[in-house]
C-alpha cells in the first residue's frame, strides 16, 4: 500500500533513532515491519535480495534484520560474509524455519537473535531494542528510574520511599525492567531471561506474575509506571 | 525390450557366469589332482616291484638265478617284463635283454631307459623302467617293465577325466543359467514392489520366504522401513487433517468477527474493539500452530542431546512457583511437597515444560476452592516419579489413553479453552526420555504420574 505512513507512538526524547537495514524479499511483510519500526522512531532501509542486502550491510547501520530465504544470496550467507569482513553490526534473523536446529544454525552463522515467523511485530521491536542495548548492560547494584529504586545487594525495592513488598521473582522482574527503561519487554523475553525457560506456556502465567508486580508498584492513586504494549508485552516508563 | 547384450551385462548374469566358471575350474583342478595322484601311484608301485624283484633275485646262486630268469622270461607271454643276467664282461648269461645299458649301473633306483630285446631282434629299443642289481661273482641282474603300460594308463585316466569334465561343465552352465534366472525373477518382483511404492501404494511389501536367507532378510528390513514410512506418512496426513480441522474453528470465528465489525462498527473505537478481538483469535490460531510444531520437534527427538543430571525436586518446585500466582488468582490451592534433592538423567527444559503443562492443565480443570498437588517420589536421592493431582472432574477411564493424543479433549473438558495438545506434549516428552506416564483417578479428580525410570 504505497503512501502509508507510520503513526509515531514513541514520545520524543525517549530514545535515539536506530538506522535499521531490513533485508526481506516479501514486499508486504517488509512494509509492515518497516511501518512498525518507524512507529517506534527507527529509520528503516529495505532491500529485497541477498546480494543487494550484502552490499547495503557494508554501510553504516545500527542493526540488520535479515530474512533467511532470499533471492540471490541466502540471509545466513549475508551475515557470514559480513562477519568474515569484520563487520559487527548486530543482526536479527527472521525466518519461517523455526525448529531448534534452524535457530542454532542461525545464531552460529553470526546472528544475534533469531525470530521464527509468524511473530507479533511488537516482539520484533522488543528484540531489536534488546539487541541494540546489549553492549551497554550496566553492572550497577543500585538501579533507579524516577521514583522507583532497587538495591540489589540488600534485595530491597521502593517507590518514592514506600517499601515494596516483593518476593524474589518479582524483584528479578522489576530489575529486568529497570535495566531496560522505556524498552518493550515481551512475555517470551521475560520467560527466557528471568525464568530461564525456553518454551511457551499454554496459558498467561507471565501476565499473572506481571499483574501482581504491577499492583504492588503502581497503587491506584499513583501514576502508572508500567504500561501494557498491545497485549504482547510491557514497558516501564519514567514518569514525565 | 531388453537386448541380449544388455541382459548379458546385468549383474545377475555376470555373477551366475562367474559361479559357473568357478564350478568348471573346480572340476578341472579336481581332475588334474586325480590324474597326478593316480599316475604317481602307478609309477611308485612299478618302482617298488622292480626294486623288490631285483634285490630278491640278486641273492640267488648263479645257476638258480639263470634258471629263474629264463623261467620268468618264458612265462612273460606279453613280453612286458624284460629281465636278464649279465656276466662281469657284459655278455648275456640268461634272459631276453641283449645289452646292459651303461647308465643303469650308475643308479641304484629304477630309471627310464631303452632296452634292446633278443626276441624279436630287429625291433628298436623299448622304453622301459629298469633297475640293475649286482650279483655274486661280479655280474648284474636287470629287471624292467615296459613303459607302454604306464603310457596307456596315463591315456586312460586322462580320457576318463575329460569325459567327466564335459558333463560337469554342462551342469555348471545350466546351474549358472538357473541361478541367473532365479535372481532376475526375485529382483523383478522387488523392482515391481518398489515401483508400486513410488506410485504411492505405500501398503505394498516385498515377499519374504525365510528368515535365514540374506535376500529375505534384506526384504524384511526394506518392509520394516516401509512400515515406518507408511506410519510417518499417515501420521503426517492425520496431522494435516487435524490442523485443517482445528484451524477451521478459529478461522470461522475470526471471519465472523471481522464481518460483523465491518458491518456493525459505527465508530473507530468500536472497530478497534472488533480488531482487538480478531487479533486474539489470530494469536490463538498461531499459538496452536506453534504447539503443533513443538510437538513435532519433540517427537523427532531433536533435543535428545541435552540430557544431564537434573534435580527433579527442584524442577517441580520451580514449575509450581511459576504457576503459584495463577493458582492464587483462581482461588486454587497449589501445594508442593518439600522433597529432598532427587536426581535423574533428563533434558531439564523439556521436563520442565512437561511438568508446567501438567500443572497448567490441572489448574484449568480445577474449580475455585479446589487444590492441585505436586509431589516428587524419590529414593536415596534418585527420582522415581512426579505426581500432579487435582480435584477437578477427572478423566474417564475409557478416555485416558486418547487424552495423550493431540487435539483430543475429554468430554468433561469441552467448556474449558485449550488446544487439546497439553497432555500430548507431555506424552511426547515422556516418550523422548524413555520414561512412562499414567493417568489415574485421584478420587476426586485426576492424577498424572510420570515415572522417571527408563522403560
């Protein structure tokens, strides 16, 4: 649909724009992905073949999104080639090949993350932001965001001086969000990174944990810090 | 139509020809050995007799010797055994040999030599086997055997053996042809069966006549492979049918919802509400596809390499911890027995997925106020069984096995949302570990046991 324009959801000043190279031969999927990323403030260049993708990937991008099955040159070959050339731009592989072997293969080829199709667009945005932020992971033990703070040594959390009565798992969840202020965090990211599980539960267990945590962090009369993102994930925002 | 040249080039004909040739060679070697052994034995027998005669006669006195030799020569009607007594100066004293061949004096064993007979005198020397032995007084006694007998014997044996070789060769050729035809017939049957399978008749099998014959054993192996293939194809076909059937429901709902939204929504907000519910339908369908793919992945054992020593007590507690808030929210008591560490060899992530599915299922079917209980049974630090019991409606005895198949949902479970894949997933993980599982009546409710011992 030519002429469609992204509605910008992200509030100004929250995050720098990322230059994204999207290598995807399916025009409609490429357009949807590009629109979604633009909604969140990223600039997207799209190419539709492996050979053009390889050429473009040698230029200065913050992150690459690469489909596996491409005309000309396979997506994984594009990543392997640029890695051999010493280009370290983070790359997310997207593919209809979603078995464990395929994922391992994709990561071994030099991909930083692997997202099997079909996926929710918000999942891709969240993974992209996680990949972009990865090198800047902080090792501080006192984390703060607006009125929220966690002392990781004493395992205590508070909001505006009000002590939060969190169990160990809720504390881990809150720490995960505090390390990613403003980032979208999906259920699968939480399950994988906080619990360390790599399967999808058949019910909304993560949502139930999140709902308990939110009730403790955001009291009814307080400005909510947690936000749900289109039913797929959550975001911890600093209040303006 | 296959030409004769092509038939001759086939492996079966070549092998049969090779076997026929080997049989011929075997006959030839056998005949050669018989010939060699018989001739050698005949010569040895002649030599032995010559030596015995010579030494016996040499011991006689001069008069007795001459008389004995003359008597012997007279009795030799066929003139095949020449003999004579020679004086020290070489002239004949008795017998029918005219002259003493000088080479005889150089040997103590019988040799082949030409002997000139006295009767009839005009004949050329006869080739004979002969020996000379010294006698008292300085002379020699000579005994011989006409070689014509031995030559005739050789000829006789040679002809007899040739006569045997011809039918043996014919038998070998006929045997080779039969062998070739039989092999070709069996290969033809196999080829036809394989062609049938290629055409899609997966139920076709190769004929098997015995359990010892290597060809039949190969056919049995191919049949077993075809059994597995047929099972896999049927499974795949059933999976396709199942997916099509199960997807029809959410897709119909999705279509109806979009249609209604398109016709009825009078404001962007209303349309958005329809859209959100449609998205939920799509997510539901997608999660079902993911679950099916996961089931396939586990069934194919793609993760079998991640087996390590896992503390099952800890695993059960962790799984329960994940579901504790969900249980609280539904007003269900989720109890976990505080068991000491108990280990078994397992894929941690997969077994966690299985236990989570069991707890998830138990919570789904337990009414508010009910209880779900997770237990580990172990002995001396070894995990024996995982038990998840609930106080829900239970599963009828007749349905318990079917519940382990994908998309099967018990009669009591129909009103509860789900794909009917949770227990199938657990069963697949249990199979992959080589464990076993059982669904029992918890009176009230249902209990599922996973036995952590390889079957």
